[in-house]
């Protein structure tokens, strides 16, 4: 019983970080109607930026976000401006190809600078823990979870409490109609991509604080995050939050109660079974028939 | 047979002869190895194209079947005590059969979704199979890897059997791809790509045909995987089920011209040797940057792929020439140009 509780608690705490990474990706899908396969490499890049600041300049990883998030925002903005905006026909398929190219380039740059060995964001909070329900929870998990909650609330406020957010949601609903009423759709798309990359920076820092990573971690990350947003219904941010918590809780419960080796497999099997029953995901609306 | 067809047949025959004579013309082990991998990728990209190109269902998970083929070959050779030698190549068929049977339920689930959701499910498949390869240790020996039968050929003759089997496999897939492209089945697949709902409305059994294309691609990619396993003699989960392979197949098809017969072949002929070269010539990291950069250039500047772009340019030139010569009756020109779009 305590093992079960253990799995649920760690699943919720780590699920927050995945929610952060997934919300950016699903937002990009909603607004730009593209799949950003580079998200995994952007997350790893964010983690490595925090790692560089921590190791060489001794900047606290949470404070470092003040530098890494604007930087990653710029990276995302430029990627959209230079590569994604050019795509006019068959955007979904072509975007997968283009962002994969971007991911390879980022992967290459990270490999050249940091080599391919595993690193970990080493912090004092890593070694502190507090007792909860008969187990000890590392403080870093809690800090990272709180950070995720703060950023998700900020994202919510931005989308639902500002004029900008209204314009962004209008673009997500219908790009052509948004263009007709005077919204600069291309600008909205670039900013959204930037926000996605900035969220990846924060998510990457959280990921790097609770697990070790290296440039190739992007393949593992992108597959998990894609699974989460498909399960939640593509473009649905609330769905992505629920799906992240659900998947991570399932994975952690399987891992603590049963076998750690098989937990990730369960992750993918849940996806396959869900989609066999509901191809549009848990919270997605029915896919438009003429695509 | 028209003159045009005769020219095409002669060109194809010459290309095949040149390919068959490659080990004689270039008796160099390193080049032969690159040639074998290129032929394996030609087979894979062409098989992938039957699903991804003709139906428009871009799968980023068929590398899982490459791994299934590699493991099925290795495990079955052990279980049935197949001796190493020429006869071992027959086990490619068994590997293809295993993958074909596995592809039916997996394809059925994935094909319930469309477009981007389909892509994501296939990505998940790759990782499901990779995790299975890691975790089913009594079958696959996990991350320690598993050995295939050791080929009996030695020294400079080692590559020769693999070269010709890889050539045969590549030619078989290309011929199949061309036959499908011209058949009623192929036309139905193209109709699914253009407008699936209308195709269904016109009475095409879209579900069954999509699944057939999915399974055909899986079978031949698995046979390529089995050949790979026999050639490298030792397989690990991370190389047998490699996400990069998924993207390579898609890149080759898109570079050459997705949905055409020649496209994936041209793409593989360019991508695989250059990838091998980058790996040797540049330090790790820089090779990825070069590869990714080239990839971006291709997608952004020749989104239709090389083959359709070149073919259309040639056709436009031929038409200009024909328009200038007054002897040719105009009806002949239109008939030929309509024919030109078929391959």
C-alpha cells in the first residue's frame, strides 16, 4: 500500500514537469497546426543551458531560468521565422520533416559542446528530503513541481486573461478567420513557437534536476511528450495536463509496485489501447474528416 | 513497344548491369560495405514508400519492423539450428513472415487514426518494440545483444554474397513497387492519399487496402533487417530498432520524390553514401549538423523531391523543342506528355 502511494506521489510530482513540456507542444499544434518534433531537442538544450550556467557560472538553476527562457524563446522564434513559416502546403507532414532537421542540428551542436556522456543538474536541494506518508520525498521534486505549477498558471493567465491570449486562441480556432479580422497570424505563430521553446527550457531544467540526460535523450522525450499530447487530444492544453499526470502516475505505480523495466512499455501500451477505442484521444474533438 | 519505352528499358538494363558489376569494377571492401548498406536502404525506402508515398500515411515506426526482422532472423536461426551459408538467406523469408503477421494487429490499430495521430502512434510502436527487445531478455538477451550465425566467407569474398542478395532484395522491392503503382490496387492507394473519404464513398475498401500496404512495407523492411543482422552478425536493441532509421527512410523518399517509384531509390543512393561519408569525415556532432542542415535545405527548397522536379523540367524542355518543330503533329505531343506522368 505504501508502495502504491509512493508511486502516485512521485508520478504527480514528475507529471508536472511533463505537463510543462507537453503544454508548449500542444499549444504549437493548436495555433500553427504543425507537429514540432524538435521539442525533445529544445528540452534537452534547455537542460544543457541550465547545466552550463550552473557548472561554469554557479548560477542557481531556478534563477538561471531568467536567462535561459528568453534565450530559448528567441531560438523558437527564429526557428519558426526561418523554417516553419515557409511551409504552405501539407504543413503537418512537412513540419515533421523540417523540425526533425532542426532537432538533428541542435543535437549535433550539443554533442560537439557537451559530448555524449550523461550529466545531471547537481543541487543542494537534491540531497534534502522530507517525510510524507511513510516515505521520503526529495525536496527537488517538490520545487520542480511548484515551478511547473507557477508556469502553467502563468500560461493560463496569458491565454485567458489578456488580449494577446484572445488573439492567440482566435488563431488556434481558425487561422483564416483570424487573418480576416486583422490578427497578424504569422507573428502569432512565431511568438507561439517561442513560448513553446521557453516552456521547453523550463521543462528541460525540471527534467534535468530529477533525472540525468545527454543529447540523445531527445528521442525518449519527444516520443513521451507526443504520446501525452495525442492522449490528451492534440491542441488541448487541459487534456495534456491530465494526460501527463495520468501517464506518469501509471508509469511510476507500475515501476514501484511491479517492475521498473516494464513501466515505460505500459506508457505506450496505454496509448495504443486508448487510441484503438478513441482515435481522437481522451479529450480531443473528432478529427475533421477532410484532411 | 514505343521508342520511349525501349529507351527506358535500355536505361534500366544498363543501370542493373552496372550495379551487378559493381564488386568487379570496384573491388574494395569499404566501398562494397557502403554499397551493401545503400542497397538495403533502397529496399527499405522503396518498401516504406508503398505505404508512406502511395497512401500518404507517413509512418515513423516501420524501423520497428526492421528490428523485428533482425531479431526474428537471429532467434529463428538459433532455434532451428540453421547452418551459416547461402541457405541462411532463405531465413529472410521467415523474418518477413513474422513481421507481416505482427504488422496486422499493429497496423489495424494505427490505421484507425489519420494523419498526425497516425504518425505519433507509429513513433510509439518503435519504442514499444525497442523496449520489448531490451526487456524480453530470455528471447533477445536484452542490451547485451545477440549473435546471428557467423557467415563462412572470408576475406575479400566476404561481401560478395551479401551484395548480390541485397541487390536482389532491392530489385524485388522496386519491381513490386512499380507493379503496385500501375495496378488497380496502387490506384486505390493513390485515391486514399488524395481524398480518403471520397475513395471510401466510391466503394474502395480503404481500410483493407491501407492495412495491406502497411503489411507489405513491414514485410520487406523486416527482410532488410534480417539481411542487416546476418551481415553485421551481432544486433543490439538500440541499433536494430533505431529512430534514425525511421527518419532516414522518410528522408530518402522525400528527397527523391515521395510517391514515385524512382524517388526513394534516388534518395537512398544520395543519402546513405553521404551519411557514411559524414560519419567518417567529420567529428561526432558536426556530422549531425551537416546531415540535419542538408535535410532542411532539401525540404525547404525542393519540397516535391528531386525526381519529380527534374522530370518536369525535362518534360517542359522537350515540349518546348517539340513546339518549335512544326513537323510533329500537336496531337502526338499531348499524348506523349500525358503518358510521361505515369511512372
